[in-house]
C-alpha cells in the first residue's frame, strides 16, 4: 500500500509543497562505481527514425475532418482602454463560424486575476478577440473587420522606471508584483562592507531574450460530447489539463491532453495559453474541431520572454580574496502579464561562501509581451552580472579569476547551511581549466594587464584573443509526485507508460534505457507511451531540469516491480524456489530441489498466454537535510576584431556535474543546445522595443538574430560523470538548464581578456564593442 | 486572389502589364509581402520563363548577367570569380543559401528597404508617412551618410559591388529599353518619389553589363551581427577604416565604395573623415532616442 507524504519540490528556483503517494522502494541507488549494461551508454534515440523521416506527428500537424482555423485580433496599442468593440461585420463574413471577445467570453479570471479578454490592453500584441473560420485567410480577414475603439493610455517599457510611484500603472494596485520587492538577507551587509579591503560595484543590463520555439505555441481542440481532447505543443500535459478543466468547469477526466512530439518549449510552454482556452471555447461554440496555432510574429510578441533585467551589484572582499559582503538590487521587466518572477539574485545567494548577502528583487509589470520561464530564468542573467564582477574583483586583487572562485568555494549550501548531496564544482573547475589550458594561458606574460597581454600576442593584426570562464549553480533534483507503469507482454516485449512528456531532450530514450537495465529485457523490445493525460499516470512538468531525475526513478521502480512479479510467476510455473529465480538475457534460471533449471522467458510467457504483468512505481522523496544542486564551469576562447567590433567564439569547454550520465549523446545535445542559446544571449539576441510607440521593432527571425551554424564554436563537453550517492535510485541530476547559465558570462570575461574592455550590457554587439574600444 | 501569368518573351510580358500587376521572379520580397497581408496585386507576372533574361555570358567586350541569374549562380560563376571577385563575394555574403538559390540579381537590386520600421507595422516616411521612425527610435541600423528624412540604408550587397565595378543596368519598360549606370540606378528617395532606384513602375531590369577591364582585383568586405544571414553592419571604427581602405594586397589607389553606411550604394569614393563626421551626427540620433526612453 503506497504511503501519503508531504513533499517539497523546487521548480525553477521556486519551492512548492505538495502531497505525494510513494511506494515502499524496491530499488536502491546503483552503486557509484557500478558499470551498467545500458544506462550510461550512447544509445540512439528511440524515436530518431520517426523524427528524421517526418513520420512523427507534432500537435501543429494535427488535421481533423471539418477543422476550423482560429486567429487572434491583437492590440496595436501598448496600453489602452477598449471603448467599443463590434464584431458584427466580422461575423457576417462568409466562412466565419464564431467570434469570441470580451462581450461574450467567460468573465472568470485567468492570469493576474483578469479575464482572458480584458477591457484594457497592456502591450502591443495583447489579445482582443479570436475568430474561428473555415480557412486561415478568412480568419485573418475577419480580424480586420472587427471594429475596436481604443482610448490610448500612457505606457512604460523600462522596469526601473515602471517601479516608480509616478509611472503609468498597468494594474490598479501598481506595477510592482505583490507591491514590494522580494528581499533576502543574511548577516550584516553594511557592517561587512566597511570591513572589506576592496569594494567593487557595477550596473548590469540584459535584454528580453526569446525562446523562438521552432513549433509555435498552439493547440487543436476537439469535443466528443461533453469531453474535449486537446492536442497541444506543451511541456506540461497535466498542467494544460488542469488549466482547461478549471477554466471550463469540467472534471479532469473530461479533458484529455495529448502531446507526442513538440518543436521546442524552453520554459514557455509550461501551462495552457489563451489559444488553448479559445480553441476549446470556439470548438464548443461551433461543434467543430478548432486549430489555434500562432504565427511567427505572435510567437515573438505574445508567448513569453526572458525578463529584461537591470542589476545593481556590489561586492566586498578581503585582500586575500575572501568575500565578505555581496549586495544586489535588481529590476526585472515582467511584461504585461506574469504569474511569478524569476529573480537574478539566485547565483549571488548560492554560488559562493559569503556570510553577508542581501538581494532585493523587483518584479515589475511593463507594457511589453509577457514573461515566461526561459531555461534557467534569472540564473543566467544573474550569473552574467555576478561572474563578470567577480572577474573585475580578481583583477583588482591581482588574483587569477579561477583562483578567486576556488578561494570562495562554498562547502555547504550558503542559504540553508546544509551539506550538499554531492558537489562536483571543484572537479568541473579543474577539468575545464585543463581542457582549455587555463593556467598556461593566463600565466603567459604575467604582470601585464589583459589588453597588453593580447597586444603582445598579436601586435599587428586587428584580431585579439582572450579566454574567460564562469561558474554555474542550479537545482535539478526533481522529486515526487510522479508515477509510472511497466507492462510485460506475453512475447516478452514491454511497454512503459507514464504521463510525462518529451520536450525534445530524449526523455523517451533514457526512460527506455532505465527500464531495460532494470528489467533485463532488451532495449529494442521496450516501447514507451507518454504525453497523454488520459492513459498516462501523473507526472510533473518537463521543466526545471527535473524530468530525468523525477520520472527516471519512478520508471525504474515500476520496472523493478514488474520484474518481481515476473520472477514470482516464472518460479511458480517452473516450480523453482522464488529466491533462486533470475532473469538474464531473456532466460529464467533457478533451482528446483537442488537441480538447476533454465527456460527461456519467451517460452514461459508464451505458455501462460494473456497473463498481465503490470509493474507500478512512484518517485520516492528526496533525502532530507541535504541540498541538491547541479554545478559546473565553462571556459570560453574568443577572438575580437577591434576594427569591426565582431566577436567570434572559437571554443567553449563545458564541465558540469549532473550526477550519473544516463546517456552521453542526449547529455551532450543538452550541453550544446544550452551553450548555443547562451552564445546568442551574449552576442546577438535582443527583442527591441520602439520607445516612442511601444511596438516591437524586430518581431521576426530576420531581425531578431539567433546563432547560425557558422556562429557555433567548437564545444568540448567534459561531464563529471559521478553518481550522486543519495538523491535517487539513479544517482542522476538534471542537465537541461545548467549549460545555458555560465556561457554569456564566460564569453564576456573572455572578451575582456582579449581587449581589456568590460561590458555591463548584453548583447555584445559590434557597436558596443567599438564604442567600448574608443573610450 | 490574383492571376498568375508566365510569359515566355519580354514582349508578351509587357502585353500582360497593367497598373495593378506586379513583376515576380525569385519571389523573396513579393511572397514575403503577400504573406504580410499587403494588398495583393491583381496579377503576378512571372518572369522566370523569359529566355533573354537568363544566363551569364561574355558578349562584345562585356560580361552580361541576366537579371534572372540567381545570387548563387553569380557567386559560383568562374568568370565572375576570376574578374569580378567583389561581386561574387557580395552575392555569397548575401542572405542565406536558401535565398541565394532562388533570389535573382534583378530582384536583389530592386528589393524594398530592409529597415525594420519599413518592414514592420509603422506608417513610415518611406511608405508615404510623415516621419522616419528610426531617426528617433531604435537607430543602430540607421544610415551614417546622407542622414535625411529617411535614414534607412541600402539593402543590397551586390549593388555596392556593381557600383564599384562600373556596371551598367539594362532596363526595359512598356515604352522601350534604356541603360542606367549602376551608380545612377541607386538613388535616394525624395519626397516626390520615394522609390529606392531609378526604375519606373512598369520597368524591369533585363540584364547587367560589366565592362571587361584589365584591372581585375577587387574585394567585398562585410561586417555582420552574426556569421551569416545578416544585413551588413555599418558601424566601423575610424582605426579600422584605415585597414578597410587598404585591404591586404590592394594598391593604395584602389577605389572604395561603401554600402550599408548610406542610404544608397555610393557612386564616389568614401573617405574616412566623412564617415567619422557623419557617424557623430547619427550618434546624436541615438542619444535622442535614449533620452526619449528615459522620459518614458
């Protein structure tokens, strides 16, 4: 009988308390040294063939008979009150089947306690109405026929300005979320600064960064009587189910959410969107399936962004490099709608041993597209600022930047004052430094400043070389509740069933490896079914680097349960002692009255016919009294053309401690993808607002630049592949977010090493580099 | 809804032309505009079947490049590579492989502005509006030279090379053919005529002629915000300009033509002093934008 427990789980830096049912564990952690047969091997993706051949059906591929196409009318104003809204002309257009807006939509609250179609629009792109029509072209034309009279209101784009009392207000109770900043403090910061030998400060700014998922946000809704099936591009099928059921007043079993494949999410697809709710509403109104997928412009404007940040940092240290005080005041532009904020203070609170720390984080509504979680939200921006300033401190102290970090290495978690379950940060420093040749390079021409050093290296050409590094800390523990099943079929094949979803990281592949390892059934004979709320068992969202360390242990438990049943059944059938029964390479062996018996599993199950073996598993709670974190370091080598301002990243060495590596292929895919997104953030990505109109200037992929293949440097992945001894039965932590965190900081530090100019604003565009050089 | 016509001769093409028709070749610009919901023309006249606008060949002391030659064809053509390297490089550095595979040189020279404000949801001066949004807005891509009512920059990389190489653009319209020097072809928009080139609405580029000269050394340099698929960036450091004036191996007397710094591909030598002076003016625009931001 499973036990009910109360559990705390940390998602994207936020702690949630939840109940979970946990079974008595059947497995223990694989030994740290244990060489496993399938787990840890570079198995190709179980769905690789389906993906590359185009056979995989993504939610945006769904076509249903009689399906309608939906589209939003969006606000052209950054802030306005809707005086009049008339949809009559649109409704009369042939081919238009339904229009929904504030006049007829459910009044109930959605995000920020506002209805889905509000009287006030708060950014250019805010939803005003939705149309369902026979074709996308008719829906578009109908949107143009909707007559809206707006009363423009003053708007504000900058978070720091928006936080002031006299700024135009987006909401009645002001622009600062919860009315006040989030404050964390330990020690006596003011006193500690007075005792510091060196105090250094800096103001750092980072822009809105966009997820740019290749598959845009969207859903297809199809009613069958009083039940609705939603095909959605989501990283949280159960969350979408709950959102839709709550909003429409349906029982959870009346909403089925299906997602087999998706084209990217990165945190922006953690819950249902207005398109989901409108697809369901419009489908109900028309009695026909409705497809509601956004276009590329809408993806840019309305589906989420990493909050733009402005961070004021101050660090105090002793002559020997020991940190005595750190302080941060940060403003985060949340856009017009947000349920929560991802602060930039995390790295300062957690990364280094420092007794006196205060972080003050303002989450501020601004007249721009909404915030959404984005791959290590807050931590990546915070790490850029903190690790840049640490580099400046190192120079001021005359210390090597890496030595300064090692000097301030935190043996215990500085916030909770508890030991870590495992901590490979020092190993990551060592591994990365060796791979890039850190000390050899930094020691060359010792005594010269960075600028002088690089000039010595290449006195004639316009190109300067530099190396830099940065550290990473992040969660990634995962935890309950999550449940899984493993079915063993009469022909000895097996099916894993759980309610997780593959965001694209290879979840299906690693879960299959884990089940194969535990069951003793070949990898090729196991299939996996996920991404369906009606058939699957509850599983947490694919976010916060949690999926592998959450669902993996539950699947292993289910496989162990199935195997136990299997052995019991086989023992009974063969008349052998239960304890002697073993399954190895598809053969059951055991002892019957002292004699050895062996028989292929296939023969036994074949004889038993449709005996159903179903293993159940749940995710056991995390160990208490320890803190679980992932760690890492990245080292960047760059080249800066001082005549054109172009920065080219030549190489990134990434060394991260994420516990046991389940699959080196899927792991390095995560590391590479994170680094490429981090490189984009460092050098080119930014959503640009027009300050005069509040409109986005670059709402497309032609002007919002993301890295091309030619921008991708050599990436050397050097994982600290060491199982965590206590966190879960795999010894694995998450790897999705860690690699994006230190990339921009490492690049910025390498640029400083190359040209001796420190940049406090991202991205490092050519004109900023040139301007910095000409000062 | 529109009609799609595919004539096989230029004469037929002009028979099909009327005021609400649009020429169509690679479709890079036209299809983008159609998708953006710009009112569709009544008729698209597809030029791609017209033989006399195709190919790259030597004729009578000239190299003739058909207007339908794709950027890729030009970038890979052995004669262009050997004698007009700047043009080959300019084509190779334009856009992405996909666009170079279908985008034609005629379409490239006749493309609309790639200013974000012009392409975006702004009723800007170039589209017939009252003012230029970039002047006081996000102006990092604003022109440095010819800072005027509209500060967009010349969008075409090959145009810069063609101006430098003294190319001649052969044009044909309803009322006959004419030839325009590349330097005259690119013209800044004026209040009365906001077109970016010397073409009349009914006119099309049929081919481009490059004189065969003894001097065959040229090069095209482009700075970008990323390694590929980006518009040319105009910010250049005065120190760097020196190197730009004298690329390795080039003689001091080489001529220089600047592209993305100005509203048009410039027909005369661009000097360092002018760039520096004009950069300061343009930066003034940036500062104005920053102050506006602070006020908001």
